[in-house]
């Protein structure tokens, strides 16, 4: 197959030539097209990077225990940051926050459809400047785990496959592929670059059964092809239990402790530890408590893991039309760095403390060859689960990203508390004390008592001192608010024509939407006429029902020029009540895709729009079938054709002043101008007053919005119990704000355009700066001291007072603590949403915190009775809780 593709490289001039296209090789050339095209695209990225010298080569290898850099085993913590889901101006800050948070590695996919949106037209500018992104990671002193694909999933349109690829006759996705050409581009660690691991394919093990024996042949072929490139870094496959010997199979899931790869010669890698979950239109935003994330990470390293990646560490935004079906524009993912690029506290800070504790354990972890057997920490407790059998207890290799996660009924109910001790021959020692219980415990370890909170792990880098417990959060919480909200006014509107506006065509029967629009737009008009007898509509109060047996994704329906409703079917039957008149009736349906499918087998066969079975039911005379009628089609919107979202394009239309607001103002374009809000924080656009549509700022597509389709109050809770196994539906919240990157704004006179489909009130749209308004923290006297590597080496010289964790409050840069809202040293209860005083309370608490903190950006207060005067309740364990305002 290699002889059928020749790829020529020239600086600034790239050309692909296909030769030897005999009939005997035609089918094969179609199959290799998928990745031969991708190979060229990727090579262009790496060729550009070749011009930037990256020095200090690193040799990468691995053994059964861990990845080895220059021959030394490493315990590595990684985080996913997808470069096109943020902007180049955000990248340095995101990478810096990742490094400050204790990460060693940045993981990212390569998004083929962003780099070759049109066949033969390549894009490495702006958000798709992958070489720049990798170079910034390198300059920060971090490594890269590059997930090459070509299929990436990632809740990304078509899983990263370009839309044009599906229209090549005979094309088959995820089949035989031409080898990637990577080694020559000097991007890998042994050449001085930052890439220490590369991933081929993605979660193929979840679907390979759909392809039968051909799937296994493809798996072996693609794995051997990757290894044959001689990149001198390990190749991995996630969710692939049948991975060949020379490729490391890895785990994805909420929990992967105890999971092992398919060979004793391979280390345990966790490529996706889901920090939250993606949000669907009409659903709540899933959140995952940081205590549970920290518990899962600590358990993974405790049970022999050596590489763990947070998916996501920064989720970002599905700008333009990049999100898959049903997934919102926000891809926040409840990540440690939020969609706007701000650290999410206490998640970011608590994980930072976890990473520092793990680094203290690294010398012992890398020296021990065999994962130690668990030790019981209480009566009637037993831990005798073989690692080889633990795979069967864990669901992570079987978790599918687009189906409901199975709640595991753990077979460890009798194994509530246990410990793992890593004792090396050189004398280094590290221990992990773990509890699966839902109640706090007092356990004995090596003759000493230890408090062990429910569903937690305590980390002891010297097998004596607890420096971190996953359930005890020392990092402050931050409540972000919209400050300096600026109403966006002086809107003018332009109504989109209902139905035909340009070149139309007609045919008998229904057409599939993706093949008709070539995915150049979300919108396709379906139009037909139906004759209705007078006897069928004699009772004017009676309604018929328009039925579409299969609709993907959503549609607005109109009868005789009047809006009748919006249906959201997601591939199922859609039913819409309608009113008809005697004689001819015009039926118009504006079908909308909300992204293309990004997961599953046979993506090239995906269908959208009205699939089949259009009919009118509930008429006295019976059902009228419309599927075989003559249908007229119009691709896209007139406003798209006129480019009304561009400053120059908007001049081609006649705009009208909005005099009154009406829910019947459907299908209208609105525009105005606004100035950048004051402040240095991230910027949010509030569209909660609008219905459904798309928004552009200064010609840049921010993405789709569907504010009128929000999560129901039921199931959306402000708080969440971290104890017990997590699923993506356990903790849900709501939000209707959209990120506007500062890079895309001007100080004055910014141009904003919305295409509103359903009606809304644009006079209530506002833009504001997101800033921390309130910060809070709650620390107990028993909270472990947050050691750094430096302070750990000096711990013998520290006094007992200094070894107690202080309560720390810190405002954002440029802000100061303006006042203390709550302070109590004693036994306060509640959380940052509302602390409550108890009978044990030091009356000096407010004065102490005010003196120590007000007027400062950051303050730390030791939790000792002497600072607060007399002990408010001798003999009781006390804590300090405080809430402050920043300004």
C-alpha cells in the first residue's frame, strides 16, 4: 500500500500525488485515504515546528512499573488542554496554571477537521496553531502526551474527521491506513522535543466488536504501523484490552485503581480521569467533588499506577460548530481550570496539594518493583484481591462515553479500610491509608492511631506523618460573580425569510440533511403542501398532529406561515400539534443539526434531519402520509449567505429598530455594538433572556446557544456528597453564560450579531467581567500541613505550631480583601454557602481575621487558641471558618 501514496514536502509548498490507481488497487486506495490524508495534515504541523529548535534530548522507555525518562522511573501527573477550545492568548496562562498546579504533562488531541477543513486547504492559524501550543508547553518545562488519532472522539464534531471525507465515494473510516510520518520532524523527546508518549486511535475497544474479525485485523495493523514509525516514544491505546504487545493499553474512567494492562510487562497508565462530564442541551452541568477526584488519584498511585491524566484539566469552549450532537457550547467539564481560564477553587488548589504529596512519595514509589499487598486496618477487614481479578470488578475499561455510566456494586464491602506500604531497599518509605467506608474511622497503623475520614486516602511520605488526606480540603473556595455588567442596547433586527430565499430544488421524498448541506450549515428547509378536506377541519378548535417518525436533532415547524412549535427528538419520533385550514396547506420545517455524531462505529453513515415517516395524524378522515410527497429544499439561511455576522456583510441588509419584544419574533438577526467591560477578569455574555440560535462577536462564531432549553430544577443541587461512587448524573448545576475571550475584543465598538430562532428579549442581554467576589475556607486543627518538597526536607527544624495548616484567604491579582463577612474559631458548621456559629465560638474571631486580612491580597491565620485568646471549648477539636469579600 505504501507504493500507492507518495508525499512530497517543500517549505511553503506541499503536494500529494496518488499513483498506480489501477482497478485492482482502487478499493485499497479508498480505504487508506482516511489516514493518508491525515498523515499529510499532521506532517505539515510538524514540518512547521521543525523550524523551531527544541534542545535537550530525553530518552523515553518504560518497564512494568512506570515510564522512564533517561532511564529513571517517573510518577507523572498530566492534564488535558485542547488547544482549539481556547485561544492562543490564553495558552500561556493555562499552561502556567497547570504547571503551578503540579502537572508534569499536557495531553491534547490533534483535531484533523480543524487543520484541514477543506480538502487540501490547511489551517494552522489562530486556535489551530498546534506547533505554537506544543512549543509553549516545552518552554514551560513540561512534557506532551499527543493523542494523534485520526479519530479522537472528544465530543468533537465527527470525532475529528473532516466533513468532506465522508463524501469521497467508497470511503471507510477507521480502516487500513498509511503510516504516519513523524520521526523526521524532531518533535519527540529523544530529538529534543517535549512529546514523551503518543496515542494511536481512541477507545476502539468500545466498538471493535461492531466490525467483527475486520476490527481485530485493523487493530493489529494500526498498532504495528504506529510502532514501525520508530518514534522512540511509547505508543498507547486507551480502552483497548486487546492491544498488541508493543502498545500499552490504558484505562479511562472515574476510577482506575487496581486496573492493570493486558501484560505484566506494561505499566498502569490512566489516560482519562474524568474531572466532571460534558453538558447536554437541556441538562444540568455535571460537577464532580474534588474530594472524590483526589480519592481516585491517590488510590490509583497507591495500587500501582504511574501515569494519570485529568480529562479535562481545562475544558474550554466548543466555538463555532465544533461540538457534537446534543453537547453544549460550553465544554467546561467542571475542570480545575474553568471554561474562562480561571482556576476553579477549591478543586485546583486541593489537587495541587495532592500532587505535592505524591511527589514526596515518588522516591519510594519508583524504587519498589512489585506493588505491595494491601494491609488490613481494622477488625473483620480483609484485602486479598489479586490484581489480575480486580480488572473484573472495575467498570472503567467498559465505560462508554455516550451511554449512562453503570453504577458499580463494589465487591469490597468487607474490605473497608486498608493500607499499602512502599518500603525500598534504600530505606525510603511511603504509605497510603485508604477507607471505602461512608463513616469516619479511627485506625491503627504501625502501632499508631490515625483519624481516617470516610471515602478518603491519607498519604504518609515517610510512613509516619500524614501530609495530605483526600477528604480534608485546605484550599479556599471562590464564588465568582459578574461585576460591572453592561446592558447591550440599541439592537436592530433583520428578519430571516420563512422558506425559500435563493436557489431551491425539489424531489419526491425526503433527503438526508448532512448529504444535502455537506455540513456547511446547521440549517435545512423542508417544504411541502398538503390538501385537507373541509370536513377534516370543520371544528376549528380541533388540532391535528404533525409526526416525523425519526428526526435528528431539532426542528422548528410552520404551517401556512405561522410558527407552530419546536421539537427536539435526537433521532426519535417528533410530534407537533398543528392547525390546518380547508384546501392547500403549506408545511415548512426548519431542521437543525446541533453537531455531528462523534462516537461509535460507522460514523461515515451518520444521518441527520428528517429520516422518514412524515405524516399528519388525528384527522377525522385518518392519516395523511407525506413522506413520498414532493418536497422543496433550501440549504442554509439567507443571513448566512449575506454574511450578516460580518461587519461588511451586515451592510447588505436593511435593519430595523426593535420597537417591542415579542415571543413571536422568531427567525430574526439582531446586531449592535458594545464596549469592553471594565476590569481585567474573564468576560461572560449573559443570553438567559434569549431562546435558541448562534452568536458572533467581531465576526467570530462563539457557538450555538439554547437558553430556553435549560435544566429542570429537579436534580440540580447546590451541594453534593463526595462519599460513594460517582456517576455523571450525581451532581448537577445550571448556567446560561457564554465565554467571550478577551483576545477577540476591542476596547471600544465591538460588533455583536445573534441569529435568534425562537424569540427572546435582547434588551436583557448583558456583558460583564467575572471576578471573585467572595472567598472562604474552613480548616480544622488536625488538617495536614501542606508540605512542599523544600519544606519537607526541613521539617525536623519546624516547630509544632508551624506544622499546623493555616487558614489562607487570597483574592485575585489586583484585588484586596475588603471585609470579613464571617469568622469563627471553635466548632462552626455549614459550608461556604452559609456558615453557622455554634456554642463553641471565640468572640475575638472577627477582630483577628479583620486585622490579619483586610487590606491585603492574601493572608494566612494559624489555627491555634493563643491567637484568639482563651480556648472557647477546652478538650474539643476546633476549626476556623471564614468568608471574605474581594474588591
